[in-house]
């Protein structure tokens, strides 16, 4: 197995979904690629946009950044293809995703756990055969009133949230980089609120 990390930002493809709550994970991976100076490039065979980078300075830790071309509920297919192609074990997989059960901007890093109704995580578990991979949960908060959570996650961030979204995505990217460079326990100690 490779010593590289696979960092996957979950979201939905296309401009219709850019800037929506469900695409928080994809936004974090976009920023990591930008920081590394390595644009994500479409890899049709792998069904994802991919960049091979080094994170954390020189020489840096090897990482593969990816955003699946599929919709959220089919994310597992590209994740499994990427893990197989790059020979990355589940303990070196970091999935970055939106989380309804955390207040906006809250970050939680963890290893394993349930899917908690998240279709992207359910798909990843089904396709790689385990839930024992690292997760960076990006809080988007609960929907107001009786709004359907499925509708809420597909809406753009609120005006108030938009003021802070760049800062929160930046902090989440720092946390993801810490996992790759320094390990999950270090990152948890520094970024879990």
C-alpha cells in the first residue's frame, strides 16, 4: 500500500450546486489544490477531478486530492476507484463532507463511525467495504423550522454564513492538511472544538 493520503471532498457536480451547503467538502478540496498550486484535472477513468500534491511544505507529505464527478449519493464508486488506483488503504482515506448535526463552521475529525443518514458516506462505506476511514465533518447546521433537510443541504449558504465561509473553509483545509502531515490524533487535538 502507498504511504500517500487520499483526500476526497464530497459534493454534487456542476455550477448549479457550487456554493451550496452539500458542497462544503468539495470547497475544502478546491482550496487545498489552490494552496498546493496544483489544479484539479478531470480523470474520466477515475470519475473524479484529481491532483497529486505535497502538503505541509518541503518536501511535504504526498496526497491525492479528489472531487467525484458523481452526485453525492454515488460518491463511493469514484472513491473506491481512486483508492484502488493509487493503492491507498482506508486508514489513509480522509473524506471531507457537510454535517447537519454540527453548527455552521464547526469542524470535527474522527475515524470511523456511522453514516448518520449521509448518503455520500453510505455510498463510500458500501463501495470500499468499511466505515473505518477518517472523516472531516464540516458543520452546516440544522434547517430552520420544518424545512426538509434534503432541500436545506442543496441551498446556498445564508447571507450571514457567506460572510464567514471563506474563513471556515480555510480552517477546514488547515485541519485536513494537519491530518495528512501530522496524523489524525494531532489534528483532532488542534481542530476539534
